[in-house]
C-alpha cells in the first residue's frame, strides 16, 4: 500500500517530469490517471492505513511492574542491580525446583495438570501481547475467539489421548462411547463454528489486520497446545522420558546463566546480548554430565521407568511393570582412549544413559534456539518479558520457551528409535471391537501360533 501511495504522488503520465503525451492520446492519458487514482482510493477504503505502519509505529507496551516480594526487596536493597537480580533469580529458581519435586512426588496425574496449566498461561501471555499491540483498533471478538479456539484444539488433542489410553474405561461408559466414536466430527464442527464467527466479525478497513490476528492465534496454538500434548505423550511412555529432557533444559538454562555471569566475555548472538559463548559451552558440558547422572539414578526405579497406564480396576494411574532392557544394566566395552583414562576394559551402564547423551546434547545445543526465537519475538514487539509472573524471570513463557522444542524432539526420538509394539494398547483396542470381530482375530491369531509351532493343534474327536 505504501508503494501504491508513492506511485500516486510520483510523476505520472501528465506530471512535470514526464514527456508530453502523443497527439490524440492526451484524453486517454487523463482517463488512465483518473482510473488509477480511483483504484488506489478503493484499495485505501478496503485496507485502511494498516500497511503504511512501519515497525517503529507499533505502539509501546508499558513495562511490566516489579512483582518482587517486599521482604526480598528490603533484604537485597544494599546490592547493585546486577547482584540483586542474581539473588532474586536464584531464590525463585530454587523455589520452583522444590515445587516441581513436590508435584513429581504427587504422581503422573498432577504432572499432567501442571503441563495443562503451563500451556494455558503461556497461551494467555502471547495472546495478551497481540491484544495490547492492536488494542487501538477495538476489534470485536478477538479475545473471545482466541480462547474458544484454545478450547476446541484442547478438546481434540486430549480427546485423542482419552481414546488412546483409556479405552477400557470408555467402554464401560455409554455416553463416553458416543463422544469417542464421533470425536473428530465433533471437534471439526466446533472449529467450524469458531471459523464462521471469525468471518462474521470482519470489520471494513481492518480485514487484513483481523487476518493477521487470526494467524497469530493459530500460530500460538501450534506453539503451546500441540507441544504440551506431546509432553503428555512422552509422559505416558514413562516418567523418565518426561523428567530427563525437562530437567536437562532447566540444567542448561541455569548453568549457562552461571557460566555466563561469572566468566562470560564473548557475545553469542545479537538477539540476546547477555548470552555468551562461555555460558553456551559451559552449559553444554554441564548438561551432558547432568543428563548422564540423572539417567543412571532414575533408571533404578520402576516409578520412573514404567509406562503410565490407567487401571480401571483401581480407577487410577499406575506405574508397575517389569522394566524393559532399556533400563537393565548392560556391560559395554570401552573405546581405546577411554580405557587408558579410566584403566578399565568394560563398564556397566543402563542403555538409557546412552540415549540421555543425545537428549542432553539437543537440550544444550538446539534447545537454546527456542530462547533466541523468543528473544527475537520480544524485540519485535518492544517488550522485555512476556509477562511479570515470576520475579526476576519474567513470564511463564520466558521460562518454557526452550521446552517446546525439546518436547517435539523427544517425541520424534521415541517414535523413531525406541517405541515398539505395545501389547497393552493393542489389547485396549481389541476390547472395543464387536464380539464377532474379536472372535475372528482370536481364530486368526490361533492359526498363526499353530503354524509357528507355538501351539499344538487341537484334536477333533
């Protein structure tokens, strides 16, 4: 639109800097200029002045207020701002880690609620930024539709989880059977209702802006809801697949900050001026060591390694199983250079410890790019933090920007290198079938086992 306006004020066919039109074409030239002007006016009526706004025209978002508890403010009043921020971040970090340990102790269901709560809060922080930036237009239904789409997408994803992991429970409830059977159709119908409401909310001169916000909402849903759904999927594979990746990202965040705070001299990336190469490298080695040790400790306990399953007979989640080979000690021959250093030929390790190296490497090398992405996003909208929920840290999204990349990687890693056929899930699917279908599967499986010699054929009398 800005280009069109510049063209409109520049030398035209009859302008001062243009050559005179040929004889007999003057009238046509005037008509063409008039027609072009009409088109530009029509475009202006359609789109308003949205495209003429440069990045510098984005309204300033007021800075977040300091929510540091007064007792901490008084205790740290004598320190410089640098050390004051260091102590506030440290105290709040230890507090959050302690609460996280408490929720782990409370079990898998509480962890799922924690993930859902974080997802909703992150969505709220991102949507609020969009609402503040474009609040001057007073567009209808933006917040209402954003939260409606959040409910729709959550209904779809978590409905899929219920159908996948709670089949035996669903089978007993007739109303749930209807909802599960037509789950995707209901989800699609709900989304269509929101889509139609968005179309009805379109306002003249702000069409393009409203489509920007429609895309903003959907990208936010992609970042928050789908990733949190993958986190819960990882949790169902075993709590260790939830804890080691998440704690590796937390470890990398803390150690990179400490190495950068005390030893940082070389800037790493312009998007985050406080990030340094010293912090990045120190965080990498610390995270790999931490992940290796954490994998060794957690692999010893069924509570962490067994897949999370819902038991209908006790009406609760259980983590009881015979640990797979992944969590059984194995003897490994050391490479030559390690034999000389450790003076040992072989070492006993859990296979999961080897996988933990891949997880922690991703957490320390690729995971920070989620933080860099968030830094670029905040710079684009001239804000320091997503919110002021946690003193010294910013918003919830500021603390979990790297976790979303990690969740996707872990899910892809499990499906590519770890997951095999799951007998319990196959059994759940069989129980939902009709009796005739179950009988056909039984006969087919019986014939297959007889052909393999595992079962003896029954003698007909």
